[in-house]
C-alpha cells in the first residue's frame, strides 16, 4: 500500500510461461515453484526487464498519493506520466527529488 521506488522498462518479453521463465529465471527473485503457482493455468506470460531502479528513501503511502489527487493503485505496476508523476512528487519530497533527478528537469505539471 505504498510506492517504494521507480524504474524504467527496458524490454518486454512475451511467450509461454516456460519460455519467459527460461529467459528470465536468474533475474526474477522468486523460485520456480512460486512462478509456477503464480502462472498456474496461464498460456501466455510477460516478463519485464527493468533498468535504472531508484528506491525512494521513504515509501510514499497510498493515503498520501490519494491526498495529492485521484490515484488508483495497479495490481503490481503502473506507467506514470504527466499529472500522475506530479502527484507522486507532491505526495513525497523524497520521491520528487528522485523524479527530478531522473527527468533532469522539474516534474511535469
């Protein structure tokens, strides 16, 4: 129930669960059993390769994100642009600092 950091998506791999596991197993951070349980019954899987991960010094609580504007949390990740990035920056000074550093400019309004 908090935003703990951000990362860029460098690549997306789509295939059968077996293909995605074989291509990314060393980077998943989970066991094969956990992966198989999560993918149970699925015929297609997607693997995201992330780059430039930036943890925030302090998690941004969901309550702070909602107070900064309309924010609806995703299941596990969400693409943020424009107004949504501004809301994250307003909800947490630490997140705003990370965002400005990555963007090299003020957070978009």
